[in-house]
C-alpha cells in the first residue's frame, strides 16, 4: 500500500499542519504507520499547537488536543477549543479531541465507546477544571502531556490515576499569551464562564487576575469539602453492605 506521507517524511511544521487539518479517520490511509511510530512527543505537541493556531485564526481560544494510541502512536482523536466559534462552553481542546476520537471510531465501524486506558492525551494548555473532571471520570488516559503551565498554573494536582508530564512548547506559550492579552474577555469567559466575567470585568487587569485565581481556589476548596461529605456518606453504606 502506498501512502501520501511516507515513513521517512520530514516532520516539518507544514507537514504536521497538514496532518492536523486532515480528518482523523483518513490518517491511517494517508500516513505510513511507521511515520507515527517515529514521531516524538514534541512533534505530537506541535500538532496540538497547530490545532490551537487554527482555533486562534477562527477567532476562538487557542487550545489544541491530540490523543494517540500508546502502542501504535497513531492519532485516534484531535481537536481544538471552539467555545467562541460555536458558543458551546464544553468544547475545549481536550474534550474536542475526545469527541473526535469517538466520531472517528464510529466511522470505522466501532460499536462501543473508545477505551482510552492505553492512550496519551497531548494538550497545549494545562486542563481547566471542566476538562480535569472529564479526564478523571470518563476519558482516563494513561498519560497526559501538557504544553503550557506558564500562562496558567499546572492542574496536575487535579488529575488522578494517570501519568502527567510537562512538555512546554514555546510557540504554544507565545500564542496563548498573545491571545489572553488581545482578548481578555474571551480568556476569562473560557476560564470561569461569561457570567463571572460580566460580574468582574470592571476590575483593573491585575485585580481581575487576582479575583480569577481566588475564584478557582474557592472552587477547589468547595470541591474538597464536597468530596469529604460524599466519602463520609458512602463509607457507612459500604460497611453495612460489604458484598
């Protein structure tokens, strides 16, 4: 079988951009499997960064996600944040890649949800609270590789049962920094919701950032307290019904 992208092809940004914009389900017929086998983590992160650039060019938040099979290193899902483009607050880079993986699998004839337990998720920005919940409870990849903890604090403490690695990409960091400075209203709406931004937008930039950080801290504390209550309620029930 002949492939458009051979195993020895140079993984330039131009070629990786072509891969980023090709429908996931078509990659297996266009790209030699050995090309992906030889592709480094840095290059997969660059694919995610190029997807983030696509989001920025569309007027959205520049966050991209790529999911690969850990054995074959084939891309099984990819996508970018389209919250502003679609006015859909749950389509972030990580969730877009997860949705794409399911869509591609269904087109290939699969009848069950994708098992992500032997995959790696590459994401250009440290996952937000919403995406951490998705990753912890539904996607659950074996490994998460994060491309930027400079523009937002690492969410590694919120990610459980999976290996977390930091692999910062300078292009990713520069792109998101530029976006957050150009469009602070989109940045904060994506981070904490439109209602929070409307309530606090009159604050000077430094105070707005401090308020956002405090809000996230308070939400984390509330989640921790809720977890304690939940565990306290479940344990007596398990003790009474050990089977």
